[in-house]
């Protein structure tokens, strides 16, 4: 999930949904509250830990944080130098996940297909938006983090891409990478600047999670089939964003990317390795899904 959240166009929520932990994640986040801290005094730490599902949340968030902190440099390197191969992996993974999720749906009616179409249109519309200018205002960074984390827990809508749309992707990525490097090459002023941003981003993430998890928890409890149709629509609508072969044109001083077939791609297509990696992404997803089913 952490690695996926770094990549613009891919959602960590997708990884949670296809590995079978999505509903537990939403329920657990929604269940965290300050009131439960009182259990530590009344019934002991063990009761508190069980009440917040700590044995699930702790390894999950440690994994997400590790993925973001330690893979951010590698992911940005792959985006810069091997974009076709990286996008091919995620494209194969998400296409396979869509088929698996559709198979899990029960009897469908007109409303389900309408919600599927709505999800496609919303996600596709978001991917067609143009990025805004960058901002370094801490309040804006908080707002952007709140909005982006909502996208990160929604399958198919990329939090990283929303960071780009809001103009703070580079700033967030540099803050994440700097949070590690400043500890080894310590400078108080740099430490203060970077970790102020880390705290602001963290508070925005917590706010967004708590605000939205309650809504999602209710939807899964009362309208699961309809919610899944909408989420699958999000994933389908986001697929054009991660299509591996894109040509770039300059329009009014801005780069404009357009999806093309490998035959019309302006550069080296890397077709054979891309197809192999796309297949590997699909196989990887199928193995993840089976592992998740076996561990339920």
C-alpha cells in the first residue's frame, strides 16, 4: 500500500481491497477514538489494544510507512527512467484485480450498473484535471493531505495524483525523503523545517481518515454491493491514467500526455518486457488474492 500510494495513478486503497483487508481497515480506523484511551486506566492496556484492533493496525501502518519512506527514492527513479515497465506492472495488477472483484459481486441490477458507470466517470474526470501551481503554505499542505488521504483509501483514485493536482506532490515527496536524510546529516534548521511539514501532513492524514472512514464503514455495513460497484468503477475509470504508452506534447507551456498504442509511441516501446511485466503484475495479484483468502 505504501509503495502504491507513492505512484501517481495508483491507489493504496486498491491494494487493501484486492488483498481482502479493506473492510477491516475501514472498521478499525472508524473505531479509534479518544474515549477508548480510558480503557487503559479502567481495564488495562490489553483491553485498549484489542478495542482499537492494534494487532492489525500497527503492522499495517508500519508497513505503509516503511513503503513510503524506504521505497520513495526507488519509485521516483523508476518513474523517471523506466516508466513503461513500472506502469505495465501496475496496469496488469489492477486489471486482474478488477476481474477478481467483479467475480465477487452477487446478483446485479440496474442501480449497480449505474453506480459502476458513475465511478468510471468520476475517476476518469479526476485524471483529466490539470495540476495547480505549487504552494508551500502549511494550512494548504494540511488541506491537501486531508483530501489526498481520502483518495488513498478509495480504490482507483490516486492520492499521489491528487497531490499533483493540488500542486504539492514534489513538496510532500521531498519532505518524506528529507525526513530520513536529515536524521543522518543532522542540521537543526533543516530538521525543524522538514518535521514541521511532517507533523502538518500527518495531522491532515489523520483528519481525512477519521472524517471519511465513518462514511465508508456505514456504506460497507449497509450498502456493500452498491459500494463495491462504485469502487470498481473508480478503478476502471483510473486505468487510462496508468496506461504505459503515452506521448507528450507541449501546449501553452505545459506538458500534455496522450495515450497511444505501442506502435504509435514516440520512443522505445519496450514491448516484450512490458507485456511480461504486465503479466507478472496480474499473476502477482492473483497470488496475493489467494494468499488473502487462505488467511481469512
